[in-house]
């Protein structure tokens, strides 16, 4: 296997050091919120968001006043995007069925898909107002039938962002709070004097939000472990450097630590793309962020074959994988580890981020090896049930169960089975002995 790294990002050891510092800050902050509740949340909101008000929950009148600031054009676009997300989420929900089957005469097994009863949706917005994240979390939870949906977003330029609040409200949020960062996630998960805790936390965020969700997992459920935005371009000579460079920098602008990787079997495309990236960074308005991200976390990898590209791609397991080759469907058929695929030059990650309808909350940091992204199913719990309807079935299952329990040494378990065999099968089974 011939794999050449024309550019590498900073070492994993340096990334781990930054993670450790973040974890320490988050742990102390969550402890403070748990001990002091609303007072701690208020102090943190003033300190980090520079936003001070008696209650951070918006009233119905405030919500309507804020939404009225959204222009007609923006509202049309917002509703269009949310409709696409709802439509795909509904199609996914319709694919999930409650089942009930009679596996043996008189033995009925089934499962039900039950919505999580309360969800906290975090919508980033301190640096960029992430309107689309409200669709992805709030609207999808609404399609799932969650009875209590609360949403938090930080202020943008000192006040609630109208488009984000509109998206939350139209998506179906029952409570909306203007809170950001650890204080928002901590308040939703741990609860305060005025905020009831939720059962599940969802939504993307910065490194502190992601770490807070990680530390809170177990106290509440979370959608997935999410780190900084990641993107990978898998390309061959069928596309040019402009497309590759644009798609890489389009995601690198998310933050200073957003990995962006070009994976190609064309050495010429690799070198041309690096040159095009340098050119675009001279004109890109968000170059101050994207340039740092590309410098520290950008990678260019050249392989000899498509099989090598596939192996490298599955090992990296990037959040967003843009495939622009002469065999896009081959990658769709064979890739196993990623967040979401964007197939063909006509497609791009921004489509998925904002409007096309698939969910943009996706696994990062190799989590694509064991989980997919946020979808309507994340808001549903599949619970099984069983019932025995006849004396004959109770006897048959009881006899097998009794013997298997004794095999493992669980006498009390066995007696649960035996008492049914005696009662419904009219058989004499000695206490604690396996049924014949």
C-alpha cells in the first residue's frame, strides 16, 4: 500500500492536551451548576455571554416579538428548509413499526417505539447563528412525538437571534431559553430551581458543550459524542482543484480546530488543491478562522488505488465525506465508517448542513465506527414486551426455563418457572428442582 501524506495536522498528543484542559473546566462548571442552580447559571451567562436578565426563558410575547424581526424572504427560506428536514424525518419515522408476533402457540412477543419524554436541544449561535441546528434537533424531536422539547441558544450580538428563535418555535419547542455553553447544557441536564431536567440532550456545540455532554452521559442520554466539525474530500481526476478547495474551506471555517482532509489518487489534484486553498484564503471573509484550521488540522493524502482510498477513509471515519470520483456508488456500497456521505460533484456538505433534509448532527472523532448521526429514531426508545396466553404455553416455556435456570444455579429463578408448571401444567415439580 502506497500512501503519501503531503500535509499533516498537529499531533494527536497536542490535541489530547487541549482536551484535558477542557475537561477540567467543564467538570468544575457542572459541579457549580448542580450545587447552586439558577444562581450559577445566571453568573455564567453574564460572564460568558455578556447577557443579563432575570429569567433566561423567553415568554410567548417575547417569542412573537423576536420572530417578527425575521424578513419575509428569510422566513420563506427557513420554512422551506424545515419542511425538508421534517419530510425526511417523517419518512424515517414511518419506517419504524411496532411489532407483535406469536412465536409459539400462545406465546406473544412484541415491541413498541415510545418517544423519549423530555429532550433538551442545544443550538449553537455565539459565533454563527446556527438556524439549521434548530431544524435538526427541535423539528426532528417533534416528528418523533416528544411531549416536552426545550431549546437553548446563546445570544448573538447581545440579543436572541430572530431566525434561530423562529426555527425553534416553528420546530415545536415548548420552552426556549437564551443560554449558551456549559451553562445551557448543564441546566437542561441537571435541572435548576426553574428548569426541570430532561431525559435526553441533543445538538452540536463547541468543545466545551461536547465535553459537557460527555460528562453528563449516564445522568441523561445524549445523541452522540461530537467534536469539532470534520470533512473529507475523496476525489480523483474527474474534478478540479476549485471544487476540492472550496469544499474543504467551506467546513474549515466552522472553527479553529476543524479537521479537513483531501484524499485522492491524483498527485496533480493534490498539489493544485493546496495552491487553490492558499489563493482562496486571500479572499475568503472567514479566512481568519479557516486558515488556522487548515494550517493545524488540514491533511492531504495521496493513494495509488481506490481500494487504498477506501481503507484510509474508513480508518479516519470522518463526519462529512464528500465523494467526487468516477465511481461514487462504489464508495456508497463499500464504505462502512463515516457520518454522512455526499455523493457527486453536484452535492456538497453545505446542502446537508442547511437544507436538503438529512440531519447534520453527525458522529465525529471516529464515532462513525459505531453509530450513525442524529435522526428521528434517536428520540424513540424501543421497548419489548411479552405475554403467555395459554396453559400449554406456560407449561412448555416454564419447563425449558426451569431447567435453564438450574443450569446456571439460579434456584429462585427456576421456582418462578416451576410455580407456573405446577399451576398451569398440573405437574408436581419439587421446590428448587428443574422441571422434567
